[in-house]
C-alpha cells in the first residue's frame, strides 16, 4: 500500500499533540492530550516523562483509529518538542530517575550564578553561542544528577542516559535501541559546541555529567530509527524529522534563506532569524543557535526567547478571571482607543531575552482610577508585541542582518488586534501562517524529505500557505512614544 501520510508528534509544554498530515501538507486529524504540571517548590517546574510517553502512544493509536488509517499508509513519524526540557533515565529499567525539568524551571539558578561569578561565561558563549542561564538544559541536568539518590553512582557505571524530550520518546519508540537527538535540540543544552558540531567534553565536565549519558547526533532529515512492534503498531515505521519546536516552526515557515524570520507565539515565544551557514556571534542579549541540520550542513540563526507571551493570556483567564476565553481579548482590546498609559510587563518567571534578568517580577504600571478591565487586557496583548519588537530590533540594528519578512504562527496569532499592533510596532509586514500547527508541519517536512515523501525544498515551498499579511499603519511618532513607555515600564520591574 502506498504511503499517504506523515504522523507528527508535537510534544509541547502543556500537552502532547498528534497530527496526521497528507501529501499536500493538509491537516487531516489532530488530537491533543494534556499532561500534569508539577511545581514541587518555588521556581521548580516538572513533567512526568512516563505520563507524556503514554499520552503520545495513546494519541497515535487514537488518531489512526479515528481517521481509519492503517500503519501501512504512514510514511514516517516526526517529532518536535518543547526545547531545553530535560530528563535522565535508567537504560536498564527504562524508567526516569526523576521527573523531567521543564524549560521554565529555575532550579539551576544558583549554579549558573556561580559559574558566571567564576568568569566562565565567555568560554561557554564562545563554544555554544548561548549565555549561562538556568533556562538551558545543562544546569537542570546537573541538579538532577546531584540531587537524586543513587543517580551519580548509576551514571558513573554507564547505566543512565539523558536527553531532551525528543530523544526520550525516540528511545522509547525504538524499544531502547536508538539513543539520538538532532542538532537543533543539542544546541539548546549548553553542552554542545555549535562550531565543531559535537558534545563538548569541557562543558560536560563543568556540569558534572558523563559522556556515556549523551545521545548520538544526527541531521534532522536522517532516519533516526524505526518503531518497535512491541511498543506501537504491528509494523516498524521510520522515525525522522526530529526538531526542537521553534526550529521546526522556522522550517515549517519556509525560512530557508538569511534575513527570513519567524515568531512563534505559544506559552512563551521564540524569535528566530536565519543568518546562513556561518555561526556569527549574536548581539548582546541574543544567542546564536542552530536553526536546523539538513543535507549534511546546518543553518544558523539569531534567536531570542521570551518567557511569557500566550501564558499572559492564560493568567488573565485562569488566575485573574478577567476573561472567560482567550478569544475575548480581541474585542476587549478594541473597545478602548488605547491603554491610557497602562503597561503590563509579564515577568512572572523573570525576563528572558534581551534582558536575561531572573530577578525581575511582573508589574502593571500607569493605572489610574479610570483604568478598566479592557485597558489591562489591551496592555497584556501589547506586551506580547513589545517583547517581540525588543528582539527583532536588536537583530536588525546590531546584528547587521536585514529583516526580509516576519512570518508568525501559534494560537495568539489568530488575534487580529495583536497581529496588527505587532506590524505597527515593527513597521514591517507580518505574514500569518494558515496553519497554527507550524512546528508539527516543519518536522513533518523534514520527515517527508528523509523518507522520500517529498522530493526537495522546492516542492515544500509550493506547500506553504499564509492567510493574511498585516501592514504597518501607525505613525512613527506614536510608535516611538508607545515603545518608550514600554522600556520605562520594563526598567521599573528590574529595580
């Protein structure tokens, strides 16, 4: 039977999605299975790796059943995942030694501060393109290995493996036969040298880890392995297209040449700009990452990560009860002409790029007695656009890369007010993807290239679809005034 579909797994922060794509890159079926969030102490965020694996397996079975699709019709399985979230497991039992430490988790703050005080940051940045920060995987993994009973002894004996969520799922799918990851996930660990494209022994030692724990490195368009029939499906299916979610979105948005940029609006946001095949040093406040590995070479990117964008809307809804659902924010924002000088800085877990200030805390400033719910909601939406502008401006003005266009994806992009305000703030066109699931689509494209489902990048370009381009309409003086107010509000959170 001819293969007709790619089965994509999008293992994200709040849920695991399983999505079936057809030959025209059309979304045939999608399900989402949420998993629990664990907050064992202040600043700690965890996920249960076993729960996530079980959810993914059940989701894959459910999608095929509800679509009346057989395993014979699946050309390949792709995986895109929440980056930096890290897990250590016992390769003999197949069980994690502890819960996964999520990208938001700040448990590594103390050790990161120690390394910076010792002057290690220039060396780390030169090798990895990153700054020393608990956001990245290394300090989380170090914490687990040093604070889990018996873990260090097992690691020294070679019994433990580590990885990001893609490598955990791959290892489980293949029945423990394949321990691997791709370059995009590896480059976010703070343990990988982006110039030599290898795990770095000096960094591994710096974070109290062991080389035997690390996954093999592969390009995203390689076949990583096959599913084991004892785990899922009655026939082996190739697994390929492994990509961190932000990198997959870059690829799904067809940002294949320097100057093309994308913004993914999720719980947090990743802004990436393709800078070509050379690892150019990023401006202060940004990082240089690997965009993706394809056909034996890598494309590099400038990147900045924002901790709270879509999650700010969740806060309005779930914690303040100001709205019943996210869709209400658009009409509320439009119901007032402006925020009347109100700024919301959503530094709930500190500020990410370009500030990298873990001690900053959220604030609402500029309120008067006439401030209403609509003003606060509008300020929340505007805060998302301001944070994206912070990063794009830095890439363009100090990075020396001309912005060709910004392609956007993610749930919040459905908000027309937000997208128009984003375009106004940037003074550039903002192109919205037709499909929200662009990270899953990007990993699907990679798996399709690996399996011959699609021929080449030229064929993939014909499958890209956008539903609207937002054009800047705001006067430059108004733009500058609003943004100046934002910068002042940010400074107040950092005192």
